[in-house]
């Protein structure tokens, strides 16, 4: 009955709100613990409390040692440098507190008394020697070695950081990892450098602690003699026996936990290439080879046969090694048999230990690929000075800002079937761009301001199909002085890749990408997403609208505004073309800003009113798509007239932009995009108030 009452009362105490809240405030407990360490140094403590704190110190040291042994990586115990400083301070505060007790009361508590009697066997000289050995082992061997390992590891980690960062960028651009994995790897590299640097500094505290331990033993002994003889009336023999014994016990109680922590520190910083915990690694790497164990067992038996050698220890160790080799061999054979059976079941008998190739792996299609000839490898390989990988990383960031689309990693392959200096850009295995470079040359283009002609090999700039020439490095300065724009090969490839991605961004955008973008918006503005999806539209519908925008190079970065517009319009219409036009009207200010010239004016071509009226009357809907129902002859005449106006606009140094009514805008763009992909078609609704437009000409037919 009393037992039940005691159990219920204990449970009631543990379930009090105070203790429950205290358990949640673990950071507060740590802060109070550090403050308590300082208090122990200053305020005298009773012996029973000192015994508890000394036992706690021993327990903490044991936990740190075990954690160091069971961790797979050093970063799994990244708090160790700070923890090492804290426990060192705790141990020093205990040394101060025990010194106060020993000198003032000639008593260090039960724990110190047991260590001084049990560990030393009651012999002061033996205790002194053991204590000095522990201090020297910790100071000279373990702490100094661990500090040196941490110092070298920090130095090599810092030296290797640029190479590791470039390797991460290469894997990212090759599609082997995604953005999140690359970010995690970069963070890990930075944390490794910080950790080993902190360990290098923290090891100095441990070395200082060992030095202080030696000084404290001399201070306690000398002070004990003085106090015992002058204040407590002891003779020198009694004073020596009491104070030296207690001082040695105090030193052992402090140095044994210190030795455990130093050992853990050494294990932690020395396991740079570990893949599992220390026990498993030792058992696998040291005792995993059964032949070595068998040879070691035979050598032990050989030593047992030598006259004068003790036979029993060698026979026992030899037997243990041979038994370990026998059982290990049986275990290895069983594992090999299991692997063989697994390989047989998979249809590949005799292929045990090999990773089975899945046919499904060959079905994977890379979103984007860049195939290069072997002559262009130096442009890509960072070891040979190539910076194309860095340029691709910047391109992905630039396009994310300009278009609002996360471009997937671009896989770069070398293709021996290509010409040495040829490259191809592929989207979903389809070639969308290619060019052939001239090795060691520069591309020079006349922007219209060149003062004289220079010699070179005529070519065409691949990104914009502009006339250009190949020049040598010795001609570079002359070409720049003459007013030519000179471009290096990596910059030319990067520009071509950028323009290709912009032109095909609508093909690169997938429904999964749209879902990721929408989920990102939902984290910040969930109301519009919850209203729109799935009640009014699904991801597929939004995907079509975003593709329509990207097809005409309209940025979707302001996705929140796009979703809000769709939420307003979707109840009235489900047609993706209609929805796209409403979204474009919402983005009118953004669209106008893109096509302003240096004077802040949007130069535009217009449609003849008669032609525009004719086009409006020719609009017909088929399967939800609006198109012009025009005769082939009319289509050719319209395209010829548009071509004439585009050439005149380009000769005037302006970008070809045509403005028309919202009714015919999407159909007119669809009509002309095959022949004039660079023609921008805007509607009158997309010209916001305050934006000035200038007419560059009118598209008209001779007979209307």
C-alpha cells in the first residue's frame, strides 16, 4: 500500500507543470548549467555535492567518448568544440572546489577518497606515478596528436574547397544532382572547414587543462604541508600522508575523465573517411580478412612451441584467431551464396556482386543536353581552364530571374560522332541548335559602327544569325579598335545556349515544374491557390497558360499576379487562349517595359484598318482553338507585307514590334511565328497609360 502511494506521489511530482515546462526549455537548462559552473568556482560546496558533481563529470566524459565512437562522420558531432570548452571549464571548476575542500577541511569527499585508496592501492608513490603517466599520455600523445590532426584537416579542407565547389557545380550542370543537393553539399564543405578549425582551437584548451592539472597537484601538496603543520598542528609525516593522498586522488578523478574526452576528440577528428561507426569499421577492416586471422593464429602457436615462452597465453590467442577465421570464412561463403541466388533469380546467373542494369534507365530523357566534339572539351573542362560550367550556372540564375522558370540541369556530353569543334543543343533528344566553332579563334561582328574592314573567315553568329567573321588572337586588338564586337568561344556558346533556352522555354516547362512553382506561391499566399485549384483550374490548365506566355517570351516570374488574374477570369472562360490574353493584360506594364528603346518609347508597326477588319471576320474556332480562315494566297500576301515592314524596322535600328486589336492578336502571332519568330505582337490593351508609342510603318495589302 505504501509502495503504491510512493509511486503515485513520485508520478505526481514528475508530472508537475514546472518540470514539464523545464524539460521543454533545454536551452535554458544548458545556460543555467554554465552559470552554475562559475558559481562552483566561487562559492564553497559541501562534500556530498562535490561527490555528485565529480560523478557527473565522469558520466559526461563517458557519454562523449561513446558518442565519438558511434558517430559515422565528424559533422554528426559538430557541437563538440563548444562542448569541449564547456566540460573543460566544468572540470577546472571542480578542481578549484576540491582544492578548497582539501586545504580547508583535509577532506575531499567520498569519491576522491575511493580513488586515492582503490586506484593507488594505498601507495602514495604509485598513485603519483600513475597520475603523472595519465597527464603525460593525455598531454603529449592524445591531445597533441588530435590537435595536429585537426590543424592539418582544417588546412587541407580549406585548400580543397575551391575544387570541391567546382566539382559540385559540374555535377549540378551535368544533371547528376539537383539544386537542393548542391546546396547541401556546399553547406557541408563549409561546415567541415569550420569544424576542423574550431577543433584546432578547442584542443588548446585541453592541453592547457593538462598543464593546470600538474600545477594544481604541486599547489595542493605544498599548501597542504603549510596548512597542516602551521594551522592544524600535524607533524610533517601526517601532513604529507593526508594531503598528498587526497591531492593524488583529486588529480586522478579529474584526469581520467579528461583522458576519456581527449581520446574521444582524437577519434572524432581522425575519422575523415569513415562510413560507419568505429566498432563496425574495426571489426570489418581489421578482422574481416579470414586469411590474415588464420596466419596470425598459426604464428601464435609457433611462439608457443619456442622453449621458454609462456605457452598458455599464446595457445589461447592462437585458438581464438583460428576460430574467428573459421567462423568468418563460413559467414563469407553464406553471404556469397545469397548474392549468387539473388543474381540467379534476377535472370543473371553468375553476376553476383554486380549491380543489375535496369532497362527502365534507358528510357530516361534529359530535359536539356549539350553535345560537344572532342575539340571543345577544353572549353568545358575546368582543369584545362574552361569556364563554360560556371557560365551555365549563371545562365540558369539569369533565366530564373528573367523568365521566372527554373531551368533543369543541362547534361554535357562529348560525342565523337560530331566534328571536333561542333556542338549541338538538344531539348528532349531533339536538336534545336547547333554550330561549328573555329578552335583558338575569336568571333568578330560589325554592329554597324565599324570604321574599316578586317580580314577573317566569314561565318554566321548562331544565336541571332548575324554575319560575322573568325579572327585570330593577334587580330583581336585591331578589330576592337576598328569598332567590331569581339566575342570569345565560351561566351558565344553561352549566348547561343541562352537564346535557345528562351525560345524553347515553353517546351522545357513541365507540369511538375508548374506544381513546384505553385507550391512555392502557396507557402506565401495560400488564399489565391486554394481558390483557384482545383475548383476552377487544375495544374494542366495553368500549365497551358504559362506555356503560351513563355512561347512569346513573357516572363512568368510574377506568378502570384498571374494566378490572381486566372482566379478572376476562370469562372467565365476555360479557353487557354482567352485566359492568356487576360493574363497578358495584367502584365501589360511588365511587357511594355521590355520593348522600350533607349528613348523610353515603344516603336511599333500597325495593321491597316481594312486588313484588321478582314482578319477579325476570318476568325473561326475549331476544337477550342481560334484561327484565321484565309485563302493561301491571302496568307502569302500578308506575310510578304509583314516581312517588308520588319526589314524597314530593323534597318531603322529598332526591334520589330507589331500592335493590333486584342481580338486578332493571338491568331496573328500564330500566323506569323513560323516565318518571323522574332516578331513581337502586342495588343492595344497591353499599352499602359503613360507609355509612348511611335509608328514605324503600317502592314497593308495593295488592294486592301
